C-alpha cells in the first residue's frame, strides 16, 4: 500500500462499488510504495463504516486483470472455508472484496486504472518493524493458516503476477551476464562477493528442480511474507489476517517460510554496514517454526518440512544476489541513497546466509520434530 501519487476522485470511485451508506471522506492510507490506497469512510445509518479503496500499479503488475482474478478467487475460497469451519469472524480473518455495482470484482476507470475495494479489518494493525518473538510467532502462524486455507484452491493454476519472481537459477543467470559484461567496471572490487555466489551456485536450482520433478508440490503462495503483511489484533496481538495479495501465485512453501526467516531473524537493518550486528537469532527462528507449523503442518509434506530452514537460506541468498547484480548493472533497479548502497545490502544478506549455514542442523531439527 502507499500514499497516492495524484489526486483521484474518490467520491466518484466509491460510487462504482456496492457500498451501503453515504460517502463521508477518503484519506491516503498505508506505508507501502506500489499501489495507491485510500481509507474510505461512509456514514451508514449514523455509524461510520470504513473500506479500503486501492488502485493497482499496472506499471509494476503488467497483467492487472489476471492479478485481480487471482485475488478474487483466493478471497472467495478463504472466506468460504472459514465460514464452513464455523468462524464467527471470517471477515476479519481473510480479506473480503466488495463487488462493483455491476457485480465485478474490480473497476476499470476511464484512464485504464484498475480499482478494488476491501472491507476494512477493524481493530487490527500492520507493523513495519518486528518487536519480539511473540510477533514473529503470530506472523508465521497467520501465514501458515493462509497456506492451509488456499492449499485446496480449485479452478486451475493462478496467474504469475510477476513471472519468475523466485526462479533463483534465472536470477543467477542474470548475475552471470552482469558479471561478464561488467559495464561499470565494478567486478574487481567485489571478488569476495562473487566467490561467495559461485561457491553456492549449485544450490540455486534445488527448489526449482524439485518442483519440476514433482518432489516438492507447487503451492499457492503469498511470496511477500513480511511482518507488515499480517494484521495483528490490537487487543490480543494475535495474527488474524494476511493482506497484500498481489504476489499470491504459484510457488513453494519454502519461499514463504524462507522470507519469514530472512526478514524476521536478524536484528540488523537490511543495509547495515557493521556486519557484526547481523545474526540469525535462534529464538526468533524457533518462534517462526513453531507458529508456522502450528497452522500449516497438516498441509505440508515431510520433504517440505525438512527443507523449510533451507528456504530461509535460499531466499536470503537470492535477495543478496539481486542486490549484487544491481550493483554490477549500475544500480538500475533498487533505489539507492548513497554510493555502494546496493553493495552494503548484498553484504548484509550474505552475512545472514553464513549465520544460517552455521546453525542449519539445529534449525532442521526443530523443523522436523514431531
């Protein structure tokens, strides 16, 4: 989610959706950087009711209609399963799309922008910075519950909203091309990082190959499992609802759990220059594995459980590889705030890979414990 890049006629847009009540106002909402998001307030019989109105960034997501078909299917299935299970608060535990007045799941405006509207989940908040192991456990539990909810999604394969998003071998191939070209003469100064990648290159295809062979099942995965994509109940701090479904598409459970490990187990900032601060904190990992397996265990195969810790290593390696590739290509993808910013980011990720490797046997033992 993000603040709007331009003013939109939110009153007219709200009128396109099957909302009950009188339009009161709309304010920019959220802290993300991709979509334009507003919190709508309607007066419903003298009571204020809120909704989220959101424009999909079709510069990033090239097939916004395919993306919305994914979101529509996932939301409807999750809601149906929750209600079938007797959940009294289903509308708080899975996102609910509000249809347009013509019955569609999204609205296309005169400029070709796609808009969607969600029921606002009240009494719950997304947090940008993880505070403690309790939050890590609840985030993991929520993502595990989401994995279980969509494990039996009918209707065929979802659209890949960002093709090859976690295809690590293709990320590696792009790195190798950037290294060979060395268009900015930067390779000589990153020999240690290059050697780090090459020493682990054979592992890059492990998950992709296992998916292709059928050794690992292809799952419906979230693919962006940061803490701020889970709403925590304001009163109980329970992880209740997974949000930001734009990257929900075919993948592996290892990607989702792996990114939880990458983003939740180190106390250091992503661009920390003091690498002594980078650590894989075992108590945080223990909270993640406990929370995730408490809700996802029944839908995972034995091999998936065995490889969950490797997923953490792979996702951290992949992100570090992307930072290093962008450094070699001249900082063309990730926004940088200082010279060498992408290189600092790369080194932080690679240091975390090393700390994961040092503790991998203990991590695996926790993942496979009955």
